[in-house]
């Protein structure tokens, strides 16, 4: 953890949450809206990475204000289907690492339209004729289709990704190129473009395809293309993650529990699973698309881990913890192949002294990762994430800050959660996010709150009073004479 002075300084960055549940506000525009043509893309490089089981796209573009007035709103278009699967949208200044990330938000103007937009707000209006270099990055979930859709247990797996050779843009682009990076050089099929369009595109160098450079293209230009490549690992998709964090001042403990719904979105098995073949193959350990194990790096000092699935406790796990690291290694009850689903739960405890700091004003600052989850070489994508933090009873003046992109936060609220021996209920912070990937594992969730001495003593006082009441009642009952009096 950071020193106390830094923890106190975080108060200036905290964003106050609403006291009641509510959805994240959305930008609404008129149904006939079209981005004003006040920019042009002087030069654009579009990088599409297929190296993990989700797609990471980067658009590095030099924009120029072609209007006569300063402008500070830049729009990026997506289809409605793409918009539902895009997450982790961030924008920075490529030449100034300290400027950003910029404010980027989804805009809604017509739910029936096939074109939706992200609106990017520049930190300062760009003057007429001025130029600025933007680094736009985002992730696309559920991006691949296996081809063939079904394979044998020992066969290779090939995935297909469909995209546009021209980068999505609401403005004319003078010059651009697109680079596609595959996980290996095994790319048996990919779209080729005539020489007059892209000078014999693409150029293939190992695992990279380069389309372009292309000459000037109008706003909204698209050129459909697809790439079929070998992917020898699992295609892991977390449909739902429920992450509970419970803070106890009296116990000096922070308890974590995570409930996963994991789906393998790779190629299905064309025949029933053969356990004999699987056992034989483990002697020479060939590459397989099945998920055999998962690794969960936890906070240093984590203790008391557990791992259960729908049947019960799973003992095939290994855990090591020290002051410098903590790692939980799990093996599912069975190997998980394409199309299979595996719901499971993990949990652990951590010393509150490692995660909780008391400020000079008497309040508290909790700093934990927004998400942890498995760390796999092939990557992991998350469709729905629900984080719930249970603070002590009576916690007030709650403020929340998270490093996760605002465009992925769906809802943030503060309410009450009642559990055993509670009186008024514990303060609960709930944050719902959508379309994130494991590259956001290092983003923090910081919550500041205040508690009074009365709040601290409320529960032990209630417990003591309740026990004394029981004892007094028992004593009073014991003094009551039960029987028939003799005349």
C-alpha cells in the first residue's frame, strides 16, 4: 500500500457515488444526428491484434480541424452489433502521455440505427487548422467463429475474424494502413485485395498481415475482410462474474468471494469425449484447446483459499502465499472443451492492514483490485461483472474511484445489505461493468468512507444487550413457581 499521505491525497480523485441505485447516465442525441464534418484524418494506422481470445484494436490517428471554429468533440462509429461487444474504450494523446485518458462515452440517438458512436472529448478545443495525435484502444468480445465449428478431440482449432480493412471513421481519411497480428504464422486463409486498391495487399511477414497504405477514403468507408488462423489454446469467456468483498474492522479481515460462469467458445467436439484418449495424451502433453488448469495471482498475504463448483469442494488445487506474492492454481473437475460450461466459486481472506488505511481525519480508504480472476496466456474476457463491497455498519460519506474506463461502467450505487447480527444493515457499494478483459486486472477500486465510535460499538453493544436480556429472562423464568398449590 501507499503511504498515508498518498492515501489522503486520493480523496481529491474520488468520485462520489449516488446514495440510491441508478444506471449510469447516457448521452442522447437527435435521431437525425450525423457527426459534423469538422475533422479530417491526416494519417491513420489501424492495428488489429488476434493474439488472445479477444480482439484488441488500436487506432492511432493524426486529426486536423478543418473548420473555422475550435472543436473538441471527435466521433468514432461502430455498428450496433459491434457496440454491444466493444469494451475497455480508452483514448490518450500519443505525444503526451500525461494528457489523458480523455473522456469517452457512448452516445445514443436512435436504437434502431445500425450506426452508433463513441464521443471523444479533447482536453482542450483544437483550434482551426490545428492537429492532434490520438491513440484510441478498445477490445472486441465474442469476436471469433471457429471454422470448422466441430473438431475431433486431438485436432487443431482454427478461428475466423471478420473486420473492415478500412478503419472505422466518421471523417475522411487521407492516408491509412491496417496491420493484423495473428498468434502464429499459421494463417491458411485471408482476404486479398487487388493491386490497384492496396498495392497488392496484404503483405505477409510471419504472423503479421499489412493492408495498405491506402489513399484518401471518404467518411464511413468499409471493405469487408476476414482472417482464418490457428489458435491452439482455449477461448475462455466469463459470461458472469460476481465478486463480493467484505470488510471487517473487528476481525481485521477483508474476505473475498468470486462466482464465475465460464464458457469455452472454441470449436465443439465432433464426437463424445474419450477419457481414455485424454489420459493417454497426458503422457506426451500435446497442445490442446481444452482448459486443464487456471492460475489466480492474488494479493500478497492472502490466506484460507477455497475452490468449489456445482458438485462441491474441488481438492485439485495448490496454493502458496508469502509477503511478496500469492498464487492459487486450480484444476477443474474435468477438462473443458469448446461449447462446455463450468460454473465455479473461489474465495480467500486477506489481512485488512494490507488493504485498508486510516486517514488523518479519522476516515478509512480501502484499496483493492477491481477484478482479479485467472491469468492465462490465452487471455480471458468478461461479459458481465458485478462487484459488491460490504462496508461496516453505519459507514457514511462513501466515495468511489475506479481505474476501469467509464464507458464500461454500467451502474454504480450505494445501499444497504442486512446479514447476521446486523441492526441497520451494512453499507454496500455495488458497481456493475460490462465487456472487460484480463488486461484490466491491475486497475484499482478505491473506496473512502467514515465511521463514528457509536457505529463501531453498535454491534458488540447489541450483542451484549441481547445476551444479557436472554440471561435475565432465563433467571426470571426460573423464579416462577409452576405447580398446584395445596389447600
